[in-house]
C-alpha cells in the first residue's frame, strides 16, 4: 500500500549454533521463504525485511541497535525457529525502543508423521523456543504483541497487518506537531492535560500559534487560488442554490475557501500534523473555520475543537492507521440524547467540524447558516448524515498519574430528518446498550469529544495502548457495570503501586 511505502518491519529469527552450521543454513532458508511469502500475500500493508538469524547475544544486540537507528524500521517481528536461549536476548531487548511482535509460528504447517526423525524435531522447535523467548519478554515486562498461527494463513497475516498499521501510526506520532489557535475554552478540564508528559509518553509536541499568523497568510491568498478551490468544492459537493454562482451566500463560501487555503499553507509550513481551534480566538477571521476543518480531517490532519489537543492527536493516529480502508473516520462530539427504550441513542455532531469521510451521501451538501455562537459571520459547512454500521469511539484522558484510553464499540443507526439543524451528524447506540455504555464512559471520565472510526476495531487501539504503555478501558457487548467498576479499581491499584515503586 502506497501510504506505508516508506516503512519497513524487520524480521529477526532466533536460533543457536548447538545444532551445527547446516541447521543454521536451514533456519535461514526457511525464514527467507516465509518473509517472501508474507510480502507476496497481499495482506500486509508494510514491507517485511528479513534481517537474518541471530545466534548470540552480540548478534541480537547489534540487530536491535540497528533497528532503533533506522528511520524506515517501525518495528521488529521475532520468531524462534528453533530453541534460542533467552539470556542472549536480554541486552538487545533492553536496548530496543520500537514496537515488538512475537510471532509464534512454524515453517511447516503439519507434523510430517511418517518421516519425522530426531534431526527434524531438533531443528523445528518453535513450540519450545517461543516459550523460552516468551518467558524473557514477560520477565522483562517488555511490551509486545503475540501473534499465534500458521504464517501462510490469511487470518494470521491479518493479525500482523493490524499491528503493522498501529506501529506505522506510532512512528508517525513520534514527531507529531499539534498547533493550537487559542487555549482551552471556558475552563473545560477533560480536554486539557499534561503536555510535557504527553510528549514523553506519546511523542506529541503541542505549540501555541497566534491567530495573527493565519491572518497574515490569509491576506495574501489570491483570487485565482480561491477560484480554483471553488471549482474543487463544486466538483465534490452539492451546492445549495444560495451558494451557487450569483447566490446571496456565495461570498461566505469564498471566504471559507480563503481560510482553508491559508490554514493548509500554515500547517504545511510548520510541518504540523494536527491542530485545534477556539472560537474565542479568531480575530480578523471572517468565520469559524468549520469547512476547512472538515476537509483537512479528510486529508489526515488531526483536529480538536476548543483546544482539545489530545483528540486532535488521536484522530491523526486513527486516520493514519486506517489509510486505504473504505468507511472513514471523524472527530465527533456527544451532543444530545434520544431516549427510546432499547433504541436509546446519542446524537453526535459539532458546531460544524465533522469529517466527510463518514458521510452516507455521495456528495455532501454545501450551505451557509448562522451559527448562533462565536460572534462571527455565518460560516459555510458540509451537511450530511453518517453511514450506518458498527464502529469504535475512542478518547484519551489525563488521569493525573497516567493517560487512560477509553474505547466504546458503537452502532451507528439511521436518524430521523433534522431540517432545522444544518450540521453533519451521526446517531449511535453505544454497546452493550445505552445505559451501560454511556454510564461506563462517564464513570471512566471520558470526554465529550471522540475520535471515531468505522474501519478500526478494538484490537488496533489495544495494540496502540500496549506500545504506548497507557491504560486501556474497553466498553463493548460484554461490559457490565459491576465488572467495569472492578476493572477500574484494580487498575487504580496497579498504577498507584507502580508510581510508588518508581
């Protein structure tokens, strides 16, 4: 997949010299064939590069040091073809700082019952060797993903694919610059947090950007640039009559186009991957940049409203993971509740900023309406409803002594028409049901902002939390409030104890 063509995952095979040189040659041959098969399967988004067999502590340490220092390498897959004494892995694992996948597989799919002899059994000891390696990674408390299955099975390759996408997103986040226009709004607590700890733990760098910088670029946008942007809008969206050429609202769409052009230029100039806005800090900007935010999210820029830098970063990460997937992702906000017994649901929207990647309509509607908040001129926006289907809503919150990721499986359903609410929206029922899903989210301290995806599953964010070393709470069809409370209490003890022992 072109989205990940600049990345590699290294494949390192563990063995030893006890069985002689011929055995090592066989191990190397099997590994080469396996890596070739993985790359040719078409099921993996990142190229696998075989880095040889390691047979000593020095070879292990050298391999991991090289992986750390290679910018293209986003993670390492280890496999113990035969018995690989785990003490020789200690120093290398201590050095290694990138995502790790322990692959428990075997070159041959089935036991060759009629021909298997001692030589074959001594050579093919993954059942033995992977347990030795598993012990040392457990003893060292080394974060890793374990994939168990035959290497040439599609289901096994799909598990590796999930981890690859997460490892790629983790690599992307390690130099993520998030710029903020303004600060937190209205003393809101949940969308703020420790930016220094976030940079240490998650790789995010959050910088304030004066709105004057955007205004200075905006003032230099040319009429020709705006005309080109308007042509792009007209090709992609269904224009309301008043927004078409000669219409009374046309000028507001053109001003929105000017803001988008300027904002994209600023983000590119700074090398930023995400941004936040604050409608209390838009001096000399004609309107809230809702349309720009919608379209920039579709391109992969992270976005958070009201200064919410954590959701902006999480959206970028989830978008990065899901590149090439068909259904889309978006920033969303819990807005209002619909009590309808077992169909009780939550309307997800925002003032304007919902990403068109999740739109059910082929061409979202372009229109201009008053906002009733923010004190700016009437903003242009894309209006649509979301697709129906299952997805995940996620957030990251700062609990003081740790970051907590909360993930809720949700079912997006078809809403009734909203003729007087001209915004993009989604309507979902949280799993396992409205009462438990919403209650558990609130109990965990979840935000009113979420990063939402139709394509990703809980497994992706489970892998992400493991790599990042942050707490994960999952709310799904199996959640009960009783068990959820127990899990939270146990987690609190775990993290409090861990802090005390540092």
